[in-house]
C-alpha cells in the first residue's frame, strides 16, 4: 500500500533530520496503535461474557467484529482530516495564513497552503493506523483470559485464600 504525496518530490539532502523525525513519527504511531490494549480492556469490561465466549473459542474474527465500531471509525477519520487541515497550515511572519497550492498538492487553488494533504492523513488512519490498532486489540483480547481462575472458584473462596496467605499483622505495642 503506498501513500504518495506525503512529501514533496525531490531530494532536500536533509537525511539526518529526516531519519530523526521518522523515528519520532514511528514512535508516535506505535504508541497510538498500542493504546489499543487499553481500549480493548475497556471493551472487555463492558461486555465480559460476550468477549469471554469468543476468547475461549479462539474466534479472532468474532472478536474483531464485536470490537469494531464503524460510526466511531468514521468520526475518527473526519476528526483527523479536520486536524490536518487546521494544524497543517503554514503561517507567515505577520501571522497570516499563507495561501496557494502546497508542495504536496493538499490544497485547492486559493485556499490555505497545507504541509500535507488532509485526505492523505485521513487515509493513513483509515488504511493503516486503525486496522493495526484493531489487530492489537484482538491480540490483547485473545490472551485476556490467560491465567484467569476458572469461574468455579467463587470470589469469597478467593478472598479467604488470599487473606490466609498473608503474614499475620504485627501485635500492637503495649
Ligand atoms: O474507539 C474505539 O472504539 C476503538 O476501538 C478505537 C478505534 C480506532 O483505532 O480509532 C478502533 C476500532 C473501532 O472500530 C473504532 C476506533
């Protein structure tokens, strides 16, 4: 999958700066994608029975279906598009927004000059970031019940066993 148009064509010879910023971008993407673990945990806690059944039957496709929310996905993509259109503007020294088609063709003629096409950023989210986030969610959930006690053990039994395993409290000083 290619996303041409992310950078202006040509060579600016800024290889060191590019590599450093690439690492920063990749780390930010990785962090955002791995937040899927927290999202998955919240989703599991909201529907523990449904997820547990799918996890026990190792139904990855079923988990993917249950955690997917197309409405949220649409609003995330739109928010990303609007943010790119807002924060991708170039400002001039006197504070005005510079106009004209940006180097990456992100702007219609006469509109604000943009560093990168908002549609391209939106597509990166839609085609790469959200699918990877969902893969992380599925992988997290498939392991969510590892080491969890079977349901036959009641919480009362667990509490008693836990307290019994704790060292006795020190006797109060006289
Ligand atoms: O917000 C959620 O419900 C998520 O799981 C996160 C996210 C995303 O990556 O933005 C992923 C899957 C959903 O279909 C919608 C959005």
